[in-house]
């Protein structure tokens, strides 16, 4: 098992690293944009994998519950979804948004995704999006996801390679890939681990996994902000790791916004990998 990197702070453990992005209400706008960019494709993959009404589902690393509520809509009132997140702020925000929307078939749990305490062999489907790349030991999380699935249960893993985000022509938006690519090793993380996701599933003893990837363009005004908002949120982590100075960060954010506001600039979100399989 990997040792936590020395600069990960008191929150670090072999299965958890401090999260570089915002949590709670401050995370909502970025996660809403992220959901808009990636969820249309994911819905198709989840349907192909076998997600349907009446299922009992677990959403690992649920954030403010964007994915949890999407899954709840699909499983309907006869099904249920449990969202799990390490952050108390994310869980509180997820509960508040879901209560405001009067969604009754979701519940949220504050726990480490690698050791949730959820009942063993009791879920029909386990899912995560943009979680595994934040973990120093993603294999431990996959093991936990498999443990809570019934035999024949479905596992769907969705993670992006942050180093593949880009703009065309090249602009300051390319700082996203550069900064996250360099931040990972300072925290014992690999923000491009998604490209090897299927190997982690094979290593967990699962064969016949289906692997697809896609790289969506950010078209709407909100979606075009996704890369810039992410760099803004993780700014203190980049500065803290001496990857950029405060002054350089401020200039980079201004230049990123100029690129966002230039319609001729094509913005590609990180390439997303989706792996689906069945527990034997
Ligand atoms: C990028 S967000 C993704 C949220 C959600 N899956 C989505 O796509 O909207 C990653 C989430 O993983 C959570 N996280 C990070 N490490 C975790 C851990 N060890 N256990 C559970 N959640 C964790 C963070 O708190 C954060 O909410």
C-alpha cells in the first residue's frame, strides 16, 4: 500500500489525500458545469451496463449529489441511491439540494470511499465519477465497491485524465492540464490514472470489462467555464505546492477568462474513461 506523501497534511492516510478543489456551496457551480458536460454520455453507458428502475445503487465520492440525483431519477421511487463522500461539507450540501428538490429516494453518508461501512453484498450497482483520481490507493476503493455489490451486481467507474484537457488554438486554458499534471505527484496522486482504469479492474479479478472513452467539447457559456473554475478552486493547492506564484495565478486566470470569452477557441474537457463490468 502506498505511503501518504509527506506534504499531504494531517488529513492524509493511505486511502485518502486532502482534496484540492472546493467543497460545499463553493463547489456547486463547477460540479454543475461538469455534470452538464459529462452526464449525457454517462447515462447511455449506465443504461447499457444495466441500470434500471427499482435498483439499489451506491454513488461513491458523490460530491454535492449531482450524480446521486441523476441515478435516483433513473431508478425511480421503487429504487434508492446512497451517496458517499469523505467531506462533511459536500454531504451537507448534497442533502440540502436534494431536500429542496423533494427527492425522496436518496440518502447520504459521510465516509471514506475505501471503507464505507455499507452492508456487504447488498447493492445492485456501484458507481463513481471523478473520484478514483483523487485517491492514493484507488484499488482499495474498487475493492470496497465490489464488496458492497451483490453477486451479479454492476460496477461502473468513470474517471477523467486531467492532463488531456486542451484548447484549440492553444491558450492559457492549457494551464489546467499542466498544473493538475504537476500537482498530482506532490500529493501522491496521478491525475491521469483514468487511462489505466481497466487494468485496475482486471487486477481486482474481474474479466470482460467494457471500456469506452470520450472527450466532449465545452459548448455552452457555463460549460466553457469548467477548466477556468477548476484552476480557480485549486489555486491555493497550486501555489502551496510552488507550481505557480499568486501573481502568475491571477494573470493566468485573467487570460483563461479571455479565452473562455473568445468564441473561436474550442475547449475540450478532460478525456473521460468509463469502465463497466459485472461482479462474478
Ligand atoms: C470531483 S468531485 C466529484 C463529485 C461527483 N462524483 C460528481 O461527479 O459530481 C470528487 C469528490 O470525491 C470526494 N472524495 C475525495 N476523496 C475521498 C475519499 N477518500 N472518500 C470519499 N470521497 C472522497 C471529494 O470530497 C469530492 O466530493
